[in-house]
C-alpha cells in the first residue's frame, strides 16, 4: 500500500480525511510555549496573542527524529510513504524529512513541494488522483515533481502588519499600504515568496482584479479543482471570491479551506488566495 502524508502546512481542510492523508504538524511557539499546528492551537489563538502582545508566533520544523518516528509507523504497517513538505526555501522541514527518509530506503519518498498552503495541497491531491488510478510510488513522485513549477500559489493580504513583523516588508511599505489600501500580490516563484502586482482599494475590488489577472495569466489550466484558501477571512469576501472564480474559470470543484496556524502566523487575518495547477 502507498500512504500519502504531508506537513500540516498543506491546508487541505476536510480533504485530509477524505483522501486519508497523514499529517505531520509543524510547531507554533506562542509566549515560549510550543504547540502543534492543527492539533492544540488554532488561528484565533494567534490573533488573540498578537492583539494582546503585539508579537507574532515563531514556527519550527519537526526534527529528524520526529520524521523518523512519523514515517516508521507507516512503514512498519507495510506502507510505502510519499511525503509532501512545505517549500525547502521556507522551512527546514524538507531537509529534515529527506534525512530521516534515508533510514527507510525506498519505503519513503520525500517531495519538496516548492509551495506552501494549498499550493502544497494541490500536489497531494494530484498524487491521490494518481494513486486512485493505480500509479506506483515512483511514477507518482515523478509526475508530481514535474508539476511543481505549474502550481499557482498566490494570495492577497488585507494588511501588511504580519508580513512586516515577520520581516517580509519594510515599515514604510506597511504604513503606506495600510494607509492607501494597497494590497500586494504575494506568490511563490521557484519555491520562494515574492511580491508582485499591487492592487488598490477595498479587498473585494482587489480580489476581483486578482482573479481577472489570474485568468489572463493562466488561460490553460487543470480544471480538476482549485482551492480558495483564506486565513479566517470575512465570510462575504470568501463567498464573493468563490462566486467570481466559478464565473471566470471552469473548475470541476472549487474547494474552500482555511489556512492553519503556521500560514496564518505569517500572513495575518483576511488574506485570501486562489490556487490551482496551470497547464
């Protein structure tokens, strides 16, 4: 049997259970206390901590020993594991998982998703599709690795406070953006987060422009599914985005997921992204 597993940063929501994906939680550290992403901490805990202290959480990758223990329970049960990590340029998780996998030989494959959030999750979903179609472990790994550069991982933040506190933009950029209602596109480029086009106005207006630009940039795309992933965004904004995606694209499924604590801790509340695989 083949077992698909992933770091908790894949933000797959209910798809985790539906697809039977094993999850390795990263750590979120608040006030010196370490919590497990998706286990004993929720995004609201981060918002409350930030409001109370003005401090962002720190995050930590599982250790090599943690990954060895995680993989061992599946290998000992007779499974071959394919594990999907958050981008190696965003975390040490891939390096540690890859080192841990050597203990198990060809029973554990480790994939650097070169993405995060449901961009990482899209590769897990594609692997699940291939597994259901009868593909073997090596074929699945080869095919998902070939797709990594085609995954659109992008999002629009509401405010830049969290990105500033995390060292991802300057104080001047944060104040200017918040004052002038500028919302920059943040996207993955070869596994690394970069800033792109700047949208201006209400979040609804910016999301509309963002979705239109995605349709122009990616006229050909995998229609199987897309994710509308957000960090506890306003319900009306999420519904607006989902409706516009449905009108603009022809996806078979539009799946809403909420970002976990690791991703939320970097981007802040009300961030929203539309993620899918281009052709």
